[in-house]
C-alpha cells in the first residue's frame, strides 16, 4: 500500500475541516447554540424542569441580546434557551429554530416569564461557552457547549453520559499560509466543487433580502439605484450586507457558516462568487477562489478567540480579499500583500454583539477587501515598518493573536458592561 504523503494528509485534514466548519445554520448561531443546549438537556431529562440555570460567556450573552430569532418575535438568551427546552430534541443541530409552532412559541414565552430561569455570567471560560442546567426533583441534567457552537456534552448529576465531542487536529499547524496555498492550487476541482453550492445558498438569502428588505435595509438601500454590471465589488458588498440584514432580523432561510458564524460565511462567499461570475470565471477557478477565501478566514479565526471584541466580519473579509486577488489573477505573494493591507487598515474593529447593524460592518469590510486587493494587485502594500505589521506574514498573524487574545479582553468586558447597562436602563 502506498504510504500517505504529508500533502495527502493535509488534503484530508482540509476537507475534514470544511465538513466540520461549513455547516448549515438557521438564524444567528449564538441563539441557535443556546437553543441546542436547552433541547439536548431537556431530551436527557425527559420532562419539563422545575428550575433552569443558564451560564454563558460574555460573548455568548453579548451576541444573543439584540438579534432576531427565526420564526418568533422572542429575543434574548433566556428566550432561546426556553425555545430549545420546549422543542426538546437537538436533532436539528444549528437548524433547531427552523420550524416553530405557535404552541411552542407560546409555551416558550410562558416559560421565559415563569421566573424559573436564572442567568449567570460564566467567568474564566472559553469565548464559546454555554451551560444549561435543568433540575427536576433530585435529578440534574447539564448540557454544555464549549469552543464550537454545535459540540454538546451532557452530564447527568455531574457525570458525563453523552458527548458528541470530536477531538480536532492541531489546526494551528494546518492553517498556515503555505499549506493553504498548496492545497488551493493542487486539490482536484471535484473535491471542492461543493463550495460553489454553499456560496449559492448564501446568495439565495442575499437576493431574497435585497428584494424584500429587513432590518435597517443596508443591502436593499445600497442597491436601490440599480448598478452597473461592471460594479461587481459594490454588488457583492451590497448583497452580502443584504444577507446579514435578513439573518440578523430572524429570516427563516438557511446560511452556510464559517468559523461558527453565518455573517462570516456570507462575507467569505457571496462577494467572491459575484466577482467570479461577473468576470466570467469558470467553475474550477471560482471554487479555488472560494476555497482560498474560506481557509484564510479560518486561519485568522484560529489566531483569535472564536468570539471576542474583534469583529469576526473583519477577519472573514481578510479571506474575501484573498479570494478577490485569486479571481483577478494575483499569485500567492499578492494574496499576502492583500492580507497585510487588510490587517493594517481595519485591525481593531470592535464586536458589540450580533444585531442588525452587522450588515453595515459587512459592507464596510467587503469594500475594504476590494481596496486591499486592488492595491495589492497594483504592487502596493503597507510597509512592514508601519504600525503592527511585521516582516513575515506569520509574525503579523502572531501579532493579531496577541492583540485579540490579550489586548482586547478588557475591551470585551467593557463592551458587555455598556450593553448590560443599556438593557437595565431600558427595562
């Protein structure tokens, strides 16, 4: 039998990574994950609980405060947990909120008002952390999600009984620029053709939203005067924003996510697909550009906490810029210049929770990706001596990690404090 080479091992790892990360989700992934945990706990308990305790990280709480939940006017982390508990089955995964009956919505609203749900801020936990503890009589069931939105562990009276935890390969070693470039250039088209289908799912949501209008209508507004078919970057940014408008408003159409986020999945796919089609690129080159965009975004996610004070749309748009360069015929070195332009331009864009105005950030970041890509294609990039940039891309990525994981933690705490103060004043 032929011994596998390192490249073959990397290919398997990248394809496995896509299978795990690029999944379908309904609505914002944080409320969906909370509902998933609630449903998993209720299924194991086998009955409605007498007491409910939700413990969650600051970023989970931040991202569930102001976002719409599909198929219901209910909002907030307690409502999401109540919906999951009433649904009672985690089989839908992050699509758990795709169908809700009036009876389920009514029961969840009643449960939310019942006073049986307590919420605690969990400290010193990963950025993705949800724990829902249900009590009935002497029995306690706890569902816990850590690090990944759809990875659920179940504990029966503190003893682990069920887990869908999958040990991941060392992503930091895999998600390196040279390995990504090698994979994108060499992988057979048939193995990544599905990335076009995934992008089309997100484009379907975008086109629906551009027609109907959701939230503050960022995408619909930017397209209101029509567009010249040559203005492909504007069209891509507008449609991506439109998809976010709909998703943040609770539209019941699915998206394919990246890094646990539908907004990031939209950002890395829709604008790249629009540019590729507008420039008449074939399916092979389109798939490779989408592949590069997806993986560069995942590479940036690996360098920061999955949820943090650093806006995930910014890190996703770094991938978008890389995809633009690929579509325009730039080589790997031009992609590196584009990445450094993006980091030197928008590093520090804050995340103040999932909400309707995320669409504004998507439009801004995609337009910045256009700027970064065009500068790189013209041979222009920010000098390494300026600001936080380093001589090597790997060193710049380490700086991104340091800023996100160390420098922005106090900022994240301050952002949540401000948001909670606002909510307390309004209530």
